[in-house]
C-alpha cells in the first residue's frame, strides 16, 4: 500500500500540483507580457510603457478574483502538461533501468556465468522445444521455458541460458532448428518471442531480451529478463498460472499466495 501511495504521489499528484503552479506563475504572466506588447499603444500610457507594471497589475486582479477563469485556464493547462511530463518521466525512468540491467548483464562473461552454476537469478535449459533424451520435439519444454521467464519477471529479473544443460554442458540450440519453419538463429528468436507473446502477453515481450553467443562452436542464447511493472500470468493447459522465482527454483503460487504476493510487490 505504501509503494502504491508513493507511486501515486510521484507520478500523479506532484506533476499535477507543480504543473498547476507553473501554469499560474509562469504561463499566465508570459501571456500577459505578450498581450501588453501586442497592444502596447493602448496600454502604454496607463502603465508608463512598463510591461512589468502591466503584468503585475493584471496578476493582482486575477488573484483578487476579477478574472478567475484566466487562472483556472492556465492552472489546468499547466496541470495537464505536468501530467504528461510525469508520464514521460515514468517511461524514461523505466527504460533507463532496463538499459542499466542489460549493460550489467552483458558485462558478465558467458563462460564465467556457466561456471558459476544455477542460482536465484540464473537458470540453464538445454533447448526450447527439442527433447535431447527422447530425440524428438516436446512442447512441454516450452512450458518450462515460459515458467522460468515468468518467474523472473514476477521477481527481480534474471538470466536464462538456453543451450546449456543443468550440469553446465554446452549443447547449443541448433537441435531446435529442425522444428522451425525458418531453421536458423533468426527463426529461433522469432519462435521464442512468439511463445512469450502468445502465452504471457505481447506487452511482456519488452522484458525479454535474447542475446546470442557462440561458445565452443555451438550457439547458446542468453535471455536477459527484467522485472515486470505488473503481474505476469502464463496460459498453460488452458488456465492462467502465476509463477515466481524463489531461491534457485521457480514455483507456481496458488490464488491466495499470488494475491498476497501481488499486493506486496506492486501495491
């Protein structure tokens, strides 16, 4: 609740208040200043050819209630501009955090990451949809990928290395190519993002950034996942599920657990 209040204050109340002040204290005087110069011959004698005296007099009149519509108009105009500025600040701030996360993640050497093993913010998957044990296409593997990605998005973010076995062996993603219409790296990336879009929502694709590496002659994909700004649900087996990364694993939360977590995470 406190986080929701803080966001409401920062991105709505403050921009509206500051914008209204700017409208009344800056936009309105500037308008009067322009009006004076536009009608200088008419106002010049009365105010001694002083724009500042004219502006001060007009603002005093408005403040005293002689022209309430004028202050209301400029106050509302300023508040509207402030609201737009607050929205832009929110968007740019989120983009800056995403860029910072990407830079931090890309700064980590891929072999060092693999050697460090799986953990709270790192998981390995051998492939997107090709079952190396059964040597056949297995859609269940896609669900496991989605589960991990959603768990990271609902948590603090993380990295998923696809093409790396649980024990750190580099197996590559090339086995998946035979299941694709476009059997190459680009086709594989399209398949990954289409999977996220169709099962977790197109809007959540922005939190998923695939980066490819060639290691020991094989291609692996480092999927950098950012924390989502709202709850991410995944549609599996005809129902919407909520996953969360906790410790070194990803688990599904039941309805009560999900409601409690969402209230603490995004409220």
